[in-house]
C-alpha cells in the first residue's frame, strides 16, 4: 500500500509541474540579451566633445559610459549594466544622452579631427574613469581643461543643439531594427470583458439574497352568538323580566 501511495504522489507531481511553467510562458515576454563583448584587457575610453558621454573606440560594437552606467544598443533595444562585460539588463526606452552623440564620431576619432579642428583626445583607463567621472561632471572638468582636446573649440549655440537632437531622433526611428522592435511592442493586447462596478454588483447580489416576507393569512371572523336559555330566549330578556318582578314586589 505504501509503494502504491508514493507512486500515485509521484505521478501527480509529474502531471502538475508543467502547468505553472506554461502559464508563465504565456504571460511573460522573454527579451534576449545581447551577445557578450570580449575584452582582452580593461577598455580605454575617450570623451566626446560637448558631452559627458564616454565611448570605447577599440571595439566595433557601440558601447558607452554615461552617468555611472554602461550602455549598449542591440537589435533596436537598449541595455545597461554597472559592468562593461557582464550584467546587461533590458532598458525600456532610449537613453537621453544618445541623441547628443554625433553618429560620425568614429571617423573623427581616426582622423583626429573634430569638425575641421584638430582633436587631441585623451585615452582614459577604465579604472580612472570610475574614480573620477562624477567629479568631472559636477565640476565641468572637460570645459575647463583643454576643451575636450579640440583646438580653437567653440561650443554650438543651444538652438543648434536642439535641432541636431531632433534630427538624430528622426534618423534613429528610421532604422530597420528600431522599427521592427516598435512593431513588436505595438501588438494588440487581448482586452478583458468589462466588469460591473463593485457597488452595483453588491446591490444586485443583495437583491437576489433578500428573502421574501410572506404576509400572514387572515382568518375569517367568527360570529359571536349570545348564550340562550332552554326555551330559546336570550339571557337579556330574562334579566329584564327579573327586574320587572322586583318592581312589582315593591
């Protein structure tokens, strides 16, 4: 009997175990992680002029450092991590700094030229960046010392910066991988049937549960008959006669 009991319990567990797994697969959307980037050594970075965005120029994949996070785009999605080589997590949106990044920065890096001006950029080791990035940003370090390494550097007017940002946003939306990701996000969701307000439902339930009060049935009234003597005369007449007899005696 014990063996039969254990076999029955084991069979029940085997049958029941796939059910929650399948339910989770229907509800949750699995987002793939980007492939790892192999680094022979810790990366060196450069800061892009007119920003506090740091890039890794020695790898083909786009990888950025900004505001304490490592960032990288892949297949129209964005990922971020505290580490440059692991721990990537999906980021729902586009980081705001990205539209300040000039798409042609790699060509400017190779030519050491930033918009017609010599660019003597500084290669920053990863460890040094992590120790100083916050202080550099708060103290506006790159404006004060060397103007990002660009000779005769002149910052763009604010209006021109805004126009460039809008232009880059439009160009980003036109990328095939970005459009594909947007289509996946805009798939119609199955709408659940609307439920009645809770208050109305409770009222209807109260009406259904309210017992019906039955009115008591009225009984027919009985006629009260006066008692009669043996001769059939009412008792009152006898009393009157008795009174008359008393009067005659007087």
